[in-house]
C-alpha cells in the first residue's frame, strides 16, 4: 500500500527520510526552549508518540552545535527506567572532558571536578535526555540539585528532558513539588493545524 501511494504522488524517497517539516509553532517552540537553556533551566518537552519529539530535539541540538555558544551533551543510555544520577553525570564527563581517557572521581570529588570542568569550558552546558518519562523521581530531583551545584560553582547547566505526557503528569504530582514548579514544561503537538501544508510539503520533497 505504501509503495502504491508513493508511486501515485510521485514520491521518490520514504516519508521517514523526507526531512524536517517546521511549522511556525515549531520555530517558536525552539526559540522558547533555547531561551530556557540560556537561563540554565530544567526543561521538559512532552508529546505523544509520533508527535516529533526526537526529530525536534535533534534539530535543536544541531542548531546549538552550529551556533557554538552552548556545549551539547547527551545521555546515550537506553534503559532509562534503571538510570541513576551517576550515569547522567558520567555522560557529562564524557562530553565535556578534553582528556582522551576520562576518569570520573568518586564521592564528593565527582561533583567538584564536574563543576570545575563546566567553569573552565566557559560555555553553558545543555544535557539532553530522551525517554525521560522512565526516569524515577530520585533521579529527576538529583538533576535539579546538580543544576544548582554547577550554578554555585559559577557554571551553567540546563537539562532538557523529552518524553511522553506521563513526564508532565509526574512533575505535577504533590511528591514532586520540589522540582515540578521549577521546571519549564513545553508541549509538542506535532503538525496539528498544519496537516494540509505538511502534505503539500511532502509531495514537493
């Protein structure tokens, strides 16, 4: 069926490889998220499956890298339900450190050295975490406190969580009050309201 549709409309490549379709809402969303990153905030980007979270976050990371004003870090761990703060701190070390062999200290020295690394880089750090709806509450609270530790050391760290609406709901729970009210939440609704433009764009691609 998919092949017949592509032949009917003269499409030469799979829809998944058509590129990035950006609406005015997407542009504003990226602008707002960048503003929150520049302020060193904890950020949550929430949307249902298929709303384009992964593609939009990749777009944002690419823009930040091209602008070269913010260092982009990303957690590559796939088992988010079992991820602890230690794993996410390790991701920061690997992406920030200039040493070929990264050695992560233990105990108190771990946060102290990380704070020094961020300060010496002289640029804000943005840590991206996909599938963040699987993170447990202790890890989320730990991330908020880590941002504060880096700030106290004259550095700046922002954490961008992307996940299902469950993430937004978890942040609203009374037990998450410490972090929920200090998180900038952005909702991604895909191409809602721009379906016709999206179809025309696909055909032209």
